[in-house]
């Protein structure tokens, strides 16, 4: 069961009110518990699972650094390297103005056009991009049950993100909301589960 809070926001991009749903009181499966669950019903032990997970942590960055994508599951769990970096015309002008201020005798045109060479490799960063198998969401949709939790307040707030593409997804992200919410179940953050996750096969 997934406790779900409904919040009302003022979206400044769309210039209208919007009501959104978000998860609250998310629990955590610790690493050791995860390994036990993975080993349950298989021919390997939790220690075997832990050893494989450690190998993934050690080997995955090494392989991705070779500019290779890694398919990590039969369903298509994919890891690939991702490079990000950019510079705008206004950022270039600020950099050139700083250089000119440091050396007023330099021949620097602060208003020159932006070129490809103005973005250097040192200005870029590399990270890991993850693509989940498409059927994972379908499986979760079939297994999960949502439970609406009570509202806690009615204070209007602003939402400056596009609701179709929020950056958050938990109680700390995705913009401010009017409802802090509670669990609707007597103050226990773990809805009806006493803090325990259902066992395998439940």
C-alpha cells in the first residue's frame, strides 16, 4: 500500500491552480534486507547477492568510462554514460568582461558571438544515465495499491514547474505545496504495515 497525498499548487508557468498526487512516508529497504529478499527463493545466498552488488559498484563505472552502455537485466535495465555542459551568450559575455576587468589592456571583444570553442571539456561533467525496463512500471501498477491520506492545511503556495515534467516526486521536491499531510492512520508513518514490508509471496 502506498500512502498518497493530494496537494493544491499555484503553477506560475501555466498560470492556473493544479492538484497533484505525490507519495508520502516512503519507507526504506536497507541493503542487507535487499540482499536477503533477492536471495529468497533462489539457489544463491544473501552473501552471494551482496558480492555481486559490490562487483556492480566496482565494475560499472569502469565499463561506462569506455563509452559503453551496459544492459544489466533480461528486461532491459540499461546504464549508459551521459555528458552535460553548456554555455550561453550571456555567460560568455560575463566571462569575457571578467577577463577584461583583470587586464584592461587585453584585446577582448565582450560582445563577440558565441562559438563552439567557448565550451571546453573542463566545463562539462559526466554522469550515469539509467533506463528502466518498460514493463517494470506496468508490473508496479498492477501490484501497488494507493491510499489517500488526509490533508493538513489549506495554505496556498506557488508551483513554478511544469506539472507534466516535475523535478521532485517526494515530499521534498517538485515545488512547494499547500498540504503537509499526515498518514491518515493514527500518526504511524508506516501505513497499516507497522513499519514492515510484506514478505516474499505476500
